C-alpha cells in the first residue's frame, strides 16, 4: 500500500510538474531544450533510465537519445534491437501508455531481455508511449526504474500520464514549426518555380522537400532515384560525396558541392546535376528523435531532353515554326552546322535545307549565325518570362 505524502511535498511536486510542462512547451520552439526536458521528466517520475527514440522506416534509420545509458550498450541497441522493438511499439496508438509485459509478453524469456536488457541493468518496471505515429515514421518516449524497484507506482504513472499529453502536443508543434521553416527555405530558393528538378536534402541525402519536376524524375527512376529515402545517382557515388561535403565544417580546397553528369541509355541525354550548400539564414537544429532533420544542400537536376522539348514549344509559339522546323532550329543552336543538325534529327541534308529556308523566312534572318543569335536572344527572353 502506498503512503499519502505530506501536503507540503504534494504542493512541491505540483510546482515541479508545472515547471516541467512549461519547459516542454519552451522546447517546442527551442529544440536545444529537448535534452533538458528528458532529464527533468526522469527526475519527476523518479526513473533510473529514460529515452526518446524514433524510427524512420523509409530511410532505415533509428535515432535514440538516452543520456543515462552506457554508450557501448546504446550502440548495441541501435545495431541489433532497435528496429524489431520499435516496429512492435509503432503499432500502438499515439498517447497510449504501455508496459513491457503488454508490449512483449513473456519478456524475461526473450533474447532481447537476456542479451541487452539485463546487461544494461534496466528494471522490469518500465513504461512507454508513442509521441507520434505517421507514415513510415514513429517516435516514442520510455522510462524504467532501477532493477531493485519492482513496481511502477501510482505517482509515477500519474506524472507520466499528465506529462504525456503535453509532450505529444509539443512534438506536433515542434514538427509543424520545422515544416514552416522548410517551406520558407523552399520559397526563398524558389524550388517550385524552377523548371529543373530541385531537392532539399540532409547530410545523409534524405529528401526533405522536392519540387514537382524532381518528383517526376524520381518517379521515372532513369538517372536519379530514391534508395531508402535518400536521393541516389545511377551507377555513381559522386552524389552522396558532394552532399556530404556540404555538411562539413572543415572543407577541402575544392569547396563544398559540385557538378557532374549521369549517363542514360540512348537516345536519352545525360542528366546534369549540381549540388550546392544551403546558405539559409534560418537556424535549424537536428532533433532526430522527433524526426527533425536539417537540410544542408540543394540538388538541382536538369534534363536536356525536357529543355529541348520546351525550347521547341517556345520556338513554335514565337516564330510560327512547324514542329519539324522547331526541332531543326533547336539543333542548329548547337552551332556545329546544318549537316550535323540534320544527322541528329535523322533527316537528309536536302530536307534540312528546305526547313532552314522556311525558318529564315519566318524569323526574318538570312544566315545561320544571324539565326543563332536571334534564337539565343529569344531563349533568354523566355527564361526571364518564366
């Protein structure tokens, strides 16, 4: 039977609880305070161990913040046990408190207990709850007593239940504020207005935001694609290295980011990829245990085939060219002559000559050099208009 506490102690606990709840909402807008929240909660419930954990199934990543757990044991947890345990926990609704027995029946008979739990000197009196469960991502909080404390007290469960409601709200607030910051960064970088594909990525290459053109390229999967939630280039590790360079504090002489091409099967042209570090003034902080990752780079991907298609449309509208004439004019722009342009278009030089005569007439030009200057000026004007 639990004893009633003196009134003074009850009032003191109440003030501690109010202080903790205030700290939780401060952490919602200041991510640096989340570790302080966790330690204050551990003290409030009298826990020997406490942790906030998350699982991103899409990227195959588990994040754990457990300040009182031995680093070697934490590494073992991350490597061997995190995914199966968190996958089981993610099936529970957000805010539902569960114990070890309810999560894993016959817990003391499991390998997890014998190979991790007992060596970590974690007690069997433990409780947890999901803070967030959504598509491919979940986050939870967990605490346990010391091994010599065999039961969770009514006071512990009361404090945890009260605080849990505020924790789940604060996590939602924190993530929503982060999403608004990302939207602001995307707006400043004009992601949606860019004709080429553009992606905001974190240091590991996980895609945080992609514009419509990039999503179409990823869906196509020819050249760039998603590998466990990370953007990847077919047959090359250059992309990952360039993204990682944007997150480094000590940079090589070459500097962060760079450019390269991704070859594709004929007749498709190579994709042109540029990786540049994100120079946003917004100060974001990684909070991986609630799924907040900081973008470090912008990856832009240009598909010359799409560019040519748009260019041909623009030429047809501006000068009244036929489809065949617009395709030849786009090839003429490459500057290597009528014969080379005809060969790339798969037409005879006689047909190319006939098309070119019509193009001269419609554009008011007389020579290829004059035509190329006019078409380049028109292309620049089209870019400004978009």
